[in-house]
C-alpha cells in the first residue's frame, strides 16, 4: 500500500534488509520518504504502541534477527544532504536519516570538508550512526555532532537535541539506552575546511606512508581507512556479517594491569574514565581459539576475530548461540565480560 510520504508492506521478508542475511519476516514494514509523515503514522497506530513500539531499521548492519520481530519495522528513506551554515571555515552539514553513512562521508570529501574521513566505509545509515555513536580509527561521531533531530514518540512531536543532550559514550547514546523513545530523522555535523586530519590511530599513518602520502588531506585518510577496512573486515555483499560483533570491554585499571602482566601481548588502551582501561576484544577472542571457527554456517571470520559471519544459511539463533559461547569462554579464561555491538531482535543477550 502506497500513500503520501510512506508505503506499507504486510508480512515483509527481511533477508535483503539485514547484512547478516538472516531470513526473518516483519508483520509490517513502514517505509517513510518524508519524516513529516511520522505524526500521522503515529496517530494511526502504524508505529506500534508503548507496549510494542516499531523497530527502526537503518541499513540493517547493526542488528541480529534471532527470531522474527514481533512489532512493525520502520525505515526512513530521506537522503538529502546539505550545508546549512559556514563561518571561518567551519561548516554545519545536515543529513537526513536515510542517507547512507559512507555516501555522507563521500559527500563531505567532495565538498572539501574534513572530520568524518576516519569513519569511511562504515556500513549503515546516518540515522543509525548517533544511536551507536559509531567510531573507528580514533574518531567517534559524537565528537562531530552538533545536534540530532528526532521524533519523540511519547510526546508525538519533533525535537532538536544538542550534542550534550545525546549523552554520547563509547558505542552508546541516549537513543540506545531508550531505543523506543526517539526516532532519529536527521543529524547535523560541524566539519572543517582547514583542520588537519587525525592520523594518530595505529595503522593509519603506516598506511598513508605505504601510499606515498607525506602531507595527508582528509581524502587521503579516507582512502587509507578504506584500504585498512577492506583488508581486515569481510564484505557483507560476499559473506553475511554485521562488522564487529563485540565491543572492546572496559575494565578497572587494576584488572587491566594484572591481565597485561599475565599476558604481555594483550593490547590495553586508555579510556575516557581515568579509572578504566579498554581491552582488545579481538585479542581476547583470538586467544580463546575462536578465529576461523565454524559451526555449520555460523562462524567467526578467519580474518578478524571480532566478526561473526553467516556462511550461507545460518539462523539468527545459531549466530547468537555462537556469540554466547564466545562470551562465556572469554569470561572463564580472563574474567572479562563481553557485550555485543549489534542490537539483538527476538531474544535476550
């Protein structure tokens, strides 16, 4: 069914709408071209209710369907990107939620803007990015966000949330903590025409050197990041995956120091909280022997221990079961709790 600003599909198949390639079916899929249709959709009950709110689906790259969703699914399809203000080389860019994340990065580079280049090639949409506070190679988008525009389901109104209101933290935000409250409809970023790019993260400077780049521009950093990601992470178009499945765990500094003494090769990183340290989840998982492991079609990438993969016909509950076994083995050997990055639909972690 198609009407002004949106389309409805009953019993919608979801295999093509999630990068794991999991077979699942939504009772209702609501695709919205114009976010201004959201109040009317809410009024008709098409966004679910307080007991069973609609699940917002972006690029399907940060979730695992462990079963069929019990609620409607909502996809925002608006893709407009525009510069809305510029002052002294600082440019505010507004992007609608349905725009592809990497498409936004390419747009900024084409317009001579830096700030998002370290986040090149991350799958998903702009609307999903602040929910997860996506980050890579030393940069998180919370550092670049000016404001997030959202539809407040509880109050049935549009709101504008400043960066501080978004409560960004490591792979976290207010939107992730209360996923059924606000629907992100657009994000505004502050980018620069002249700020030097960030090349401090391990591997980026080495890749730039291998490319023969001495004075890196944002486009050079984006190319270096793309090369690194393509070597390390499997392409979802070739094998189903959702990128890094586990967060790097944060542990008390004393525990990190004890683990580092017992395991000198364990990478330990500083954290925003001075009393904590960040550990490499990939190293912990690899040390437990999981890299390249396969149970039927559910497996762990042979290239990167953080990535769970669907070799073809794995069910979501099979991938979830594998993830739980990995979690349990890391806890048993190192006393460290792993948490998933993707949202799990149809089951509890």
